[in-house]
C-alpha cells in the first residue's frame, strides 16, 4: 500500500495571526473576527502584522505572492446536509472553515457530483469522501479515498476512477453564497508502477485565473487538467513537484475532480493500493515561485481643465476637501479584489495584481475584499472629469471614476483619474436704473453677474438658464430674445474669472417700477456647471417726468445736532421703497419722486427712534426734519 505520511505543514502567516494586538484566535482556541483585526503582507516571502495598504481578511494569508482566504476542512466537524454518506449526491457541511474579508464566518458545502471506478461494482457508493489524517494526509485537506472492489481487481483490464466535488462557500449556518479568493491546491498528484503505470490527475472547473506549479515539476498541464507521473512521491505534501494550485479570484464555488488511470491491464484478483486525492485551500505548498502578477499604479489629479486639453492631468490630490480617497480594484463581476489608500499627492499602487481584466474605482468609500464594489462617491461639489491609461492624451470615454484595465505580466503604470471641484454662482444687486419706458433697453452691469471656482479652477463662462421676469426682451451680444424665443437650454456667455460676462447684456423692462432677476449658473474650464444658480438683480424705477420732484431734510439727535448715518426709507403706494443715508451733518436728499403721490417716510438710527411721516408731494419739499421721540 502506498505510504501516506502525516506531515504537519506550518503556514507562517498563521503565526502572525495568532500573536500580538491583531490576534485572530481567542484564548479558547476559537476564531475571532473583530472588525479591526486584520493580517497584512508586504512583498513575497515576508510576513508582517502591520497596517500595510493591501488589507487582507482575518484569515487571509500571502499565498505564493497573492492574498487568499484560508479555508480548512476537518471531517470530524462536518455534518450531512442532505443525502447519504459516501454516496453520490451527498452534501456535507464543513462549519467555520474560515473568515471572509468582511469578518463573516464561512462554511463550506461540499457536494459529491459523480463517482466512477471500473473495478468497483458500486457505481454510486465509494469508500470515503474525506479520509481522516490518522489514515493518510492532513485533516485540513479534503481527501477522497478510492479503491477496487474488496481491495481486489475484478477483471483483467486497466484501472481508472474519478470523483468530482462541488465546493460552495456560504455564510455560516446558511446557504447564502459568500465570495472569496482561494488557491485550490492539489497535493501529491503522482502515480505508481501498478498495472503497467498509474497516473493521478486533477481537474479544475473553469473560472480560475491561472494554475501554478513548480519550475521543476513532474506534472503536465493541459487546459484545466493537471496530470502526474507514474512515479510515487515519498510522503504527502512535502514538495511542489507533485502539487499544483489553481487561483480562483472572487468566486462562490468551484468543481474539483480527482482521477487516475493505468496504461496497462491489472490482474484479476490482484491487490493494489488505495488512491488518495488531497485538496488544500490553506496554501500548504510553497512552489518556490509566485502566481504571475504585476503592479498597477496611477495618480488621481485635480484636473481643473478636465478633458478640454484631451488629457487627464493636473495636480496630484488624494484628499479633496480633506476627505480620503481610496482606489478599489474590481473584478469583472464588480466585486472588490483589493483596496488601497490614495496618497496625499494623488498616487496609489496595487503591488501584486494577477493577470486578468479589472476596473480601478476611485471613491471616498474603501472597498472590502470580495464584497460588492462600494458606491463611487466624491466629496460634495466634486466631479469626475476623466480616466485614462497612460500619461498622454486620451480618455476611456466615460468620466465616472472607473477605469478598465487589462493586467498581464508587466507592471501597469499611469492608470490615471481626473477629478475637480465645481464652480459656484453668486447673487448680486446692481444700482437702480431709471426705466426708459417703451421699447428702450438698459444695460445690466457686468459686475452684477458674480461667480468663483476653487483654485486651481477658473470660471470661463456663465449660462443664463431662464428668461427673466418683467422684461419684454433680453438681448445678449446683439441677439434679442423674448419669452417665446429664449432657448430651452439657456444661453452661454463667455465670462472672466469673476463670472462677469464678456458680452453685453441688455433688458427692456416692463414700464414702471420693476425688479428684474436674471438667474444663471457658472461654468469652469473643465466644462462643469455650478450645482446651484446665482442671480443678477437689476432694479428699475418708474422713470422721470417733468413733474418729478425731490425731497430733502435733516435728521437731528436729542441735542439738536445732525445725526449722521441715519437711514431714510421712502415707501410709495405700490410698496416700492427707496433709501438714503444722512451725511455727517444729518442731511439727506432724494429726487425723482412722483408728484401727487402719497409717500411714507421712515427714519432708522441705532440710537434714536423717530415717528414715521406721511407726505404728499406736489412740488419739491425741503426742510423735512426729524427729531427723536422722547
């Protein structure tokens, strides 16, 4: 019988997990999953317990250069979920086989999908689905045992057999799928000289990223099948030359087949060895080389001019509005493979990314490995301006904080992102102008339109978003608009950095006293508009006639002296108001008031109170003096 020595392989990372402030094991030997207890790793061949950027789960380990979640099987703790033990169709539950990156305990549901053995009279019942370590191998491995009928061959014929498992990862105690990354390692994939030469082989279901084997190996790989030699390994799990590992990134299940066949006939009634398969998911084997991977790096820029120059560039920034950014590496299903912090200068790096297709996501939310991608968010007022792989001109076509990348064996640099802060639009009121009446225009002062853009951004234009109230026409750069002809999308006007339009804006107000409000948004050099609108407000008076008159007077204090900086408010019958301020000697003057009109005059002062006065102007009024109330 083929010897299968029990050898305990020490996984160095678990020593790290089990010690110090980041311990993943409780004093009673149980596995803990506190939120802030994680194991991290640096370069291949080193194991550290520190806050390195590439966060791993509580039970994750650096496995041949790649972070995987450690899964351990132990038949002593398994239960039968459904079916009959050691029979095709049986479903076993292995509880608490590991801890997912988000701290969730996971179980493994193991289903025996098929069994074949041409020297076994039973087509459905096999010897053992998971041979305990006291017989052969490791308890932490999934280890089927296949043998011929009563340990004897039943005919003069070749011998072949196989068993196929489906391994599903679920939340503890449930059937809810759990996404994790694993290295499915087949140990001791060898053979013997029995029946003219026996070879073992393992088959992995599709979905793996790559299969790793030692540089010097006794195995051949054809697609998803790895075949061993006809020689026997001296001991199980002692070397990589008879082992192989399929890397599955962010999967919930995979199928694994252990099989064997002979090249010659076996002797009827002759005895032979039992055949043991061995599947390990805790990175038992050091292959002396790593899974093929490459570094991915890039920069997040404060790209104030966006893609107006067709280039993602600018000033590197990782803390917009003092908010931390993260770079999340996503697989093709939108699950997180890794998450790193964007440095304050905007740079980020994933040191080891295995070959494949991915997306890099920039967000204020840090992703959790194997979980769905978090929301793509930026601080309030910030927007994505573009993404491009390369430092030169170009764009991935959709500014959305996601950049598709394809990783091979060479480092990928300049996976760059552009973000910028939107401008803002202000509100300002121009000095009142006299209503010219009829179809005559007045010019709205350019300074009435105000806007700003946080550095290094620049306002380059404004957009009047709606036809203003109380006007017959609005004329922009010589083009007149009415309420019926004003474009639904508004009118864009070039502006200086303060938001002042560089083209003349004219209005023809309705007759009488009016307050014209022109609403607009500002636009920066990247082409992004302010979220809120601003308003340029232009008051107009009813207009002057030959009957217009003025009023003047003086406001006194309690000593009979002039009261400076008193506010005079004259309110007309339609509620319109005009104001004036007394000079250092208490005098005030206001003109262009209508004759035969009743006005209410109020005086406001920070120290004294004055009785309002009602006046009807029939001619110029002088000497309208106010004395404070006692």
